[in-house]
C-alpha cells in the first residue's frame, strides 16, 4: 500500500493505492495527522483501494482532536467492497452519520 497527498488551499486529498487494513492504518493516520493546520477539509480518494476492513472504519470515523476540530472528512470514488462495508456499518450504527463521508456518491448506490 502507498498513498499520495495533494493539498490545494484548505483541502487535502489523500489517494490510497492498496488495501486499508490494520497493517496500513498507522501510515494513513500519520498522513492525516501530518497535514498542516490550515487544512480544514480532508478527502480520502479510495478509487484504488479495492478492499477495506474494519480498520477503514476507524480511519474514517476518527474522533475530532482539539488541534483539528473543524476538519471535515469526506470519501470519494468508493469501490463496491468498501461501500458495502460503510453501508453495513451504518445499519449497525446509525449514529455514525456515515452519509456525510461521501457526498458525491449517487443515492441509488447507497440503496443497494
């Protein structure tokens, strides 16, 4: 697994290339934590992440830290398996507000 980070103003895009699991979670957390304080929006681009286990849920639903309480997190380009995992997580834990993560995902995909 590797990832690329692109920052444009107050938005950072981290593109993950490979699986998201407990082995890759520390590196991804470090990438997000290493973003400058001026970044108020973090976009996880998962087009090349075809598999995600529960570690991905931990990554996407991290508690807000005092240093970055206003950082908005979204996800784009979800592959079918990570999307199914998020839908299942939302069914089990509706309080996660997972729909905020992927505003660009067509609603029809979420209903499957």
